[in-house]
């Protein structure tokens, strides 16, 4: 069913307000997340974060579309992932926003030290874009479950101090937008 303009605005405007809010309070939000760190949560989120790898997402969407008899969408999903990666890379190179731990917002942790290089920029979140780009291709309960997984994965990036909240909102919106536009191609 096609959504009306008012329905789209009802979804878009709160996200836009959250994005603008997060831009203003990014550093404070990262500091709050860093203060609530717990060893059990860190271990869980490290394990859970493996779901945001491009390899996992690529295999997941292939299997999902294959078994739901939507094979004609496989190329669209992969094209969406390609254009999302290209857009993220272009924005990262252009904007060069330092990650929170590089900007001195929070202290560096072992998790960060072993995972990231200083050349890698923060905005937008590639992992958030990766998990949200396939959302338009999912349906029913699996879409709802994946949305919850995607939100947890995106917030984990803030928890570890790898991204600001605005990075993950922008990455999520970018991925979802590209996926939804390419899915409409006939």
C-alpha cells in the first residue's frame, strides 16, 4: 500500500528533529553512553556487532530473498548495498569528521584500539547504512525483527564511541533511502 504525503511526513519529521537534536548534543550523548558501559554489555554488543558486517548482511538478504521467492530483488538489494557503500565512502572522504575517540570526546578503549585506524572518518556510519539498506526488501515479522536488530547495532556504535548519534542517524537514513529508491526500479 502506498503511503500518503502526510504519513511520510509523520515518519520523517520526528527523525529530522532527532537528527538536528543529535547534532547539537552529539558529544554529550557519546559521553553518557561511555559512562553506562558494563563488561557484560560490552561483550554482548561486540558479539552482536558481527551482524553488521557486509558479509553477514549480504548472505542474509540473499537467503531471505531466495526463500521468499523474491529472487528478482536480489540484484536490487546488492545494487543498493553498492551505492550505499559508495555514498558513505564519498561522504566520509569529503567531510572527514573524526570519530569521538579521535576527537578526544571519550578515552580510547581496547575495543576501539584494536578495531579502527585513524584515517577512518565517522560521518556517516557505514554499519548503520549497511543494516538499514536491506530493510525495504524485508516484509512482515522479519522486517520488524531486523529493525530492532538494526537499531541495537547502530546504538552499539555510539556505545563503543566509534560514532556520534548523528552519524548513525545519517547512515540509517542514507541506507534506507537508497534501498527504498532502488527497490522501486522495474
